[in-house]
C-alpha cells in the first residue's frame, strides 16, 4: 500500500507548483513563452508536442499526429482513421492561432454515428489534461485575497473568514495572468515576449479580467487610492493580494463540454446564472454583483482553452447565440456586465444537424440561418475504409485491449487474421472460454469495409477482374499482390469521394459478435470443444441474418449490403485455404540454398560473368536454371528451351523479374564483396512466391494416398490420418487452437474434395 501511495505522491509532485507572484510569472513566461499561449495556440502546441507517425490510409502514406492516438491514456480513446480530417483541423488551428483568418469560424465535426466523434472529444480532454501536467504545458490563472486590505468582508461568496488560506479566491473562468495588466502595458509586454518567442505563432492576449476578478481589482484599487498609495498597480498586484497558480486542465477548468442532456436558458447554458440568495447575502444594493454569478456555463468553463458542444442538434438554438463569440471574444452575463473569453469553439453533431440548418434553404437568399452556416467550418468524419483499422476497432470493442497498432502493413495483416480468445460469463460464477477463430474478426471487418465502398468506383485494370474486396485491400495496404507482382495504388484510378459515408457501423458488428459469444454453436466432436469456436462463416452468416431487422438500415441498404457478402466469403475462404495448404506442406518448400544458387546463376548469366566455387570460377549452369524455372517455379515448359538454352520469354522473365529486383535491392549498393546471399530473397516478389506459395498439385504429388473425403474422420493407419494429424499440429503452431484448426481444415477439405479427382 505504501508503494502505491508513494507513486501517487510522485505523480502529483510534478503536477502542481507553489503559487507565484505576478512578477515571477512574467519572468517564467520570458523563459518559457508557451506557458502564456492563448487558447488556439495552446491547443495546437499540445497536439504538436506528441509528434507524428506515418500511416497508410486510403492506400496512401500520411503523417498523423500521435495526439489523436490518445497516448496519455494508453490509446483508450484513440480516434481511428480520419487522418485527413484531423490534419485539416490542425491546419485550421494553425490559421486561427496565427490570426490569419478563420477567427470567426466555429469548428464543426459532422458524421454518421459510431465514426469516432465522441472519441475525439475524450481524446482532446485526455491529451490536454496530460499536457497541462508537463513543464512546457503548464496552464496558469490568478487568485485574489482582498481580506487583508481592510477590515470589511471583502471578496467572497458569503460567509466569514476563519483563516488566511480561506481568503484566496481563484478566478472562476481561468483568467489569463497577463490580463491583469492594463491594456497598453500588456501590449508592450506581449511585443517583447513575442520577440523572444522562437515559435512562428505570436502569443495574443486581448482579454480583460473577468467580472469576478475585476470586482477584486477595483476594490483593491479604490482602497489603496483612498489611502494615497502612489504605485497603485504594485499595491494591487502585491503577492499578499494577487498570486498566479497553475491548474490541471480538465472539464470545468479550461474545457467546457455541453452535453445533449444539459438544459436551461441559453444564457445559463452559455455562461451561467445569477444566484438571488447570494445577491442578498452580498448586500449588493440593487446592482448585479458578479460575485453572485455561478459561472458554470460552457463558455465560462471552457474559457482559456476549449469549448465543446456535444450533439449540437440538441442545442441548435444556441448556435445562433454563438455567432459573434469567436470573432468578438465576448459574451454578456447581463445588461452592462460582459466577459471577455478566449476559447476554441468546437461543435459535434450527427448528420441531422445538416437538415436542421437547411430547413430555410429554399427562401432564395433570405435564409435566417445563412450567417450561422457561413461561420461553421465543417469537418466530416466517415466510417473507416481501412481493413486493419476496422479490425482493430472491432477487437477493442470486444476486449480490454487499448494499445494502438503501429506495425507495418504486412505485420498488420497477420494481426488482423489472428484468433482472439475471450472469457464469457454465462451465469453466476460460470465462466467459459470462447474463441474467435483466425480470420473471424478479419471477416467482420472486411465485410463492414466493403459495405462502405462505392460499387461504381472499383479500380480498373485491363488484365485483372477486381472487386470491392480488392479495393479494400488496396486502400488498407497501398498495394495489391497479384501473383509475383506488387501493384501500387498509384497505378489504379478511382475517385472514392463517397467512401465511408454509409455502411455497416462498428456498433452493429460488435453486437452481432457479442451475441454469438453467448450462444454456443450446435457443433460436435468426440474430443474437441468445437461448440466454443466462432468461425468466420458464423460471423458473416449472423451479420447477414441481422441486416433486415436492424433499425439503422433501410430496406434498400440491407438489400445492397446482402449482395456484397459473397465476395467477402470467397476471400476469407482463400485465406483459410492458404493456412491449411501452408500447414500441409510445411516440410515441403524449396531450400533457401537452392533459391540462392538459382539467383546467383541468373545474376552471372545476365552480367556475362562467372561464379566462384571451391573448384574455381565456373560459367553459369543453363540446366540448373532450366530445372528451377520448370520444376520449382512452374513458369515454363520444355517448349521454352532449345536444349537448355532459354527462348525470348524466359530471357525476358530472368531480366524483368529477377535481375530488376536485384538491381532494386542490391545492385546499386554492391561492392567487391557483393554476394547474392546478402540480399533478402523474400524481397524479390517472384522468389517470395517460390518460398511461400503452395498449391493442391504439390499436395497430390507429395501425398498420393491422401483422400480429402475422409478428412473429417480418417481411417486408422492411413496416409490421410497421418497428414491430418501433422497438419493440425502445424496449424496450432501458427495461432489456431486444436478445435479451430479442426473446423477450418474440415471446411477447406470439404471444398477440395469436390474437385480432387
């Protein structure tokens, strides 16, 4: 227990500082200007402080800000995908912070349900909170003590003082410390501060003190003026009256969030409300004393940093009230009492806000909402069209995993296909294991993505018949692997403007899989718990069954999505078939030394050189190359050779597929000691095909007595029994359980048996 308490002490130790004088704060600002940043600049600095990483989205490499991966919270509220949208948001912040335009804009995030908008809100809150705990991200405000200026009660929310500590009252709206200075002095201070600031965006603090702080300021000013003090500002800002303190940014302190269920008048929701009882308590003599104001509205809470209106359609009446807030930076508490604010306004909505804003659009230029629409800067969130991102999202919806996947596309493809084992509670004290078999989450994710793609915008290639699955893979990885050819996304033409605007949301997929986890499938095996395994076909069948009754889809949408499932089923079967083949032929393969020998001979043949052996230099062996090309590669036959001499097609193959690849990966960097063994042969597509690809002809040739029709229950002491046992064991080494390996190999062999003979 002491260790936990000690750790908590250390955590908080670096978070808070002792209050400082105004003079000490100014000195600190000159040393570290970021602590004085205005709202949009601070938000931008927080986002940029965590750096970027390279991702592939829509098939293209993009730079993504790590901030949106929620690293401070181990990725729990990471925003998936939508990198272009988030980058555009950061660009807006950069423009607003530098005062180069868009200052009057209200940033608007729009999009269908379950696209990550709420996660963006949580991510912003988490990231800003953690950034404010760092040295460069410190956020400061002021607090006042007027009790020691006179014997009167001074500034308070009511009640008598009992100790000096209770005499300090913090600005209820996080007033910026520099706002204490008179306007002309502040301008000169900022000019000098920005001269020292190496950043490209100058610090801007135009706000005056909030009404609560002004009450303290004017009170102290009057007391010392009457007392004949010559240096009034020094007396007012004396550390016994004014001090600067840091605070941790959170909801209510620098971040204001207006939820859909919040109610009250527009004024209450925006800035707060008067407390009549406090007016009487403070003996305000008929005036609206700002000390009796609650300051609990969303703009008051978000002053100094960020204001978020969640589910903005529920607060459409407020949007017009917010029209002048961004550009004027001021709101009214009441007649004659106003408050300067500095906050970045963000509203979040589903597409129904569009309909609300367009309800007067047919009035031929006399649309009463036109001014509001002009001020809204829209960023549209969309459903994910990256297979790996969708798989990651589904997986985290079903498990407690939160870490963000940052692996390379090839590694991600393996993770996407992985099995997932979950503990499911059936009843009181009853827990059992369920396995989502390999490719089950991949199947769900791929089907979801395919429903979001435009069927009229499939990549075109005269030599290939591509479908939406191919497009999904292209968008996810940036290339298509077609045999031994790698086709980059730049080689295809498609628009994709409507991608991700509709389709199956992750919440639907999550609920379908969750139901499957609680309903054991009617399957039986004498030794294995096959009923606990959820197969890819189980997931796809369940999604298909639920489509017509799901209220989120229209009949037309359900029918459209139903028609796309066959291509997904075919692709997933290909992956299962590949797994079974690889396990069946795990001991087959071509020895790496054999491949290296072939490449070395082709290399010498193309350069008219020789090969160094233990017996001296020898010419490349035409028979060795011919045998490799006909037997291992299976690309050519005897007809392609005159004896052992290759025809034009073979020569072209050697130059285009082997030598060009060597040039790409090694030749340009070769030296006198260059050897083929220095090259990673798996980087040569045609060679990777030899090393990794198997087919049923290989199976027939190696296992002449294998009978796929007997796979479910092979007779004892047969080759089928031996091969099956070895295959299941090999599949277990590759991530399958015994039960899922049994079911997957059965499904594959059932299909193979129909064409085996």
